[in-house]
């Protein structure tokens, strides 16, 4: 299974933790010009889109969307990339919707630090 992950602050929930009606503004592809003539199949090259809300303690959550649900209706091809627009929250499948676990990440977890650490360990494995 090929999973594409995108993260953004307050993309699934509001700052107060209320579920949004739609998912919008998630950039699926960046380009150096117009994407008007692109096909959905050129952009959606994965089985599942995993979306992680990194906004804060009240909004931490993640949901996934099967690629079959990502139709032209929900994709904006007119910008300098392809952006998810007005995807109904009711069609997203939540893998995590908040709770006590999210509080462990507050201030104690640095994504960039952990990423650099993993990169260094990976490189060391070849030396």
C-alpha cells in the first residue's frame, strides 16, 4: 500500500477542537507553472492520503482518504500546484481523533529533531 502523508495546522479541526465541515487547502502537488492540463491520475499516485492535523492540543488528529475518493471535483488544478478543496469531512476516515495521547506530544516531541536523528542514524548504517 502506497501512503502519501500531508500535515497542516488546523486542517481537520478548529483551534477549539471542533471538527470542520470540509477539508481544504492541502497541497498535493507543487509545480513550476499551471496544472490546468494535468489529469487526476498524474497527481494521485498513491492508495491512501493520510492527513495529520498538527495545530495544537485541541486539534491533534489524523484521517485518511482512499485515493478513489479524490476525484476532479475535490482537486483544484488552477494554481501552481494541485490543492485539495472542499472534501467532505464525512468521507474522511479518522485513524485518530484526539484524546489523552495527544497531550504527550505537547512540548515533548520535536518532529524536526527526530527527523534529523533518524537521518543521521540511517547515514551511519552505511559507514
